[in-house]
């Protein structure tokens, strides 16, 4: 066991039967030692700037984040840090209680109204939920601890990088792997690809010496294997009940490239408080659909969205637009701006048929997504049915993480470029199926 550098840590003790490293402590108050088991030790002291401790339930993730953030705070005492969670509820019920359990000397400096920890003559620690990922705009940060980062949006990840850039600060994510979202594609993928700035540490629940091995084995024998691997082994898997289960990133995601499309179309989902979403879809000579660009913004007026449509017309020669038909005044404004939208059916029946049409395209291997379409890929990894005992035939997905996918469905389901002809052997009748 290599000797660890002495860092300022709080009065607390976590005793485990592990023989791994012991972290001496001593700073603001009289302290005791904290003992870490192997995976915690590796993750906390690894030198990379961007680290993720991805573990099963009760695998010591939050404790690791609380220890790591205190080390960062004491190593850069005059700089600003951030502790965050995906929701206020997680922040208040899990993240902060564990942080103050490990760092009790800092609790009296917690200003709950301001969401800060402010020790005199030291840097501020901000405390935020990332339900609105723009809450950290304007911060210049030396370090960020993102607890349950796998539940955060890709916007949070983008903002983390921006806030850390000036000081070349550090990020520590602690999380269960919820699905194949940005944490998998942009974080785990970079680590797997050999990027020296990234490191991922995966830990099973039973790697924690306090987690009962017999309970681990019991759950393993009764739970769906994929769910178990994600929830107890800390392995990346698709989440349960995904609408587009047939989407396979290794097959359907490609690098942006020049393709000669016979047609370019676009789906539009209006928004203001929610994200205004535009999906640009190229169609090649073999009727393969390529998602080649996206627009995903909040706070945009109808005129601003239409202006973006004109930009896409200029850039990609978009021929047809298929917007959400629920707001006729916006459709009329689109017409007056010189864009003639195609009619889109939004009935429950059409939603189900539209989803089936997109699935069919995926199953026929006639669907691709440019890797630059990050928001679109994020929605694909999260778009799911309600939790239930099986999916009923006429069930519709949960109405969240769906704006770009609604736009995709409007376009692919409504667009009808070809008529498929199936001939019976008697050649006495022909059935025309439009399908798209």
C-alpha cells in the first residue's frame, strides 16, 4: 500500500474491514482518520482532471464524493467549488447529509438560503441542483463534485466544462449508471479511447466491505440480468422500457460526413419554456434516414425558430418541414415567412403508428445519427414507457425527454417518398403500402 499525502480532512471516521489506505486528517478542528476501501481509494486519488466513480447501490459513491471534495477544498482554499445533484430532493436527502457527516466542521458555515458554504477567509462552496443546468452560469470553479451525475442532462455536462475551463479545474462524478447517455458516450467513451484527462472507476455493491454478499447473490438470482448489472454491478446498460430499444449506438451512430442526399426534410417541435426542437434528416438513394443536425433551445420565440428554419434551408436545402400542428397561429406565422409546413397528425393513434414507423426504419438498418447530434442521442437514451408490468398495446411514452424525438416522428411518419409494392404470386392484385 502506497502512502497517501496528508490532506486536511474533517472530524469523522469510517471504519471498514479493508486493509486499504488510511487518510490522516487535521485542519479546522481536531480530527480522526477516514479509512477507504480499494475502489474509493483509487478513484479519489487518481490524477486525472475528469473522474467518475460509477458504482452499484451502496458502493460508497457519495462518501467518496464527500471526501474528494474536502481534499479539493483544502488544497485550493481560496478558490471556488461546487457540490451539485440532479434534483433538490437528492441534494437535501443524500448529498448534503453525507457531506456534513464527513465534514461536520463545515456545517455551521452552511447558508441554506444562499446555497453556499462560506468559511471566513476561504473560498466559497456553492451548492446547487442541476434541474436548471444554467444555474452555474457565471461561476469560475476550481472543482465540482457532481453526485448522481448519471441523472443530469447533457447541458449540465457542457456547463461543467465551461465553468472549470479558466482554472483548469477538476470534476468528480459519483453515480449509478442509469442509461447510455452523455456519461457513457462523452465520458466513459473518452476514457476507453485512451484520453489521459479521463478516468472511470466501476464498483460493484459487494465491493463495499459492508454490503452483505448474500444479499448481493439473492438479488442477482431474482432480478433481470441487465437491470442487476446496472444497479448492483455499476455497468452501463440501456435503461428499462426504452421506446427505441432497437437503437444500437455502435451500429447507428456515425461520424459527421459528406453524403449526397436525394432529399432533406425537417421535423419541428415548438417550444419556449420547453426546448424548441428541430431535427434535420437527410435521405439517401437507398431511403436510409440520417439525422444530420439539430436545434435545441429554450426561451425562443416563434420568429426566432422560423429564422433558424431559414438557416437550415440555406445550409442543407431542406425541402419539407413537418412541425407540431397543435399551434395553428405558429403555423400561420411560418407560412407568412415563406415556409409552407406539411400537415402533421398528432392523435394518440398516430403517435403509436409513428413510433412503429421509426422502429421499422431502425430494424431495417436504414437509420443513422451523426455523433455531433448530442441532444438527440441523449433523448434516445432516456425516452421510455411508464414503469409497469409489461407494455400495453396502445401505451404512449412518458412525456419527457421527447422534443427532438417528436420532431423526428413528425417528419419520418408523415414523409412519403416511395410506395412499396407487394405482389401476390397470382398477380391478380397489388397492395400499395405507403409506410413512410
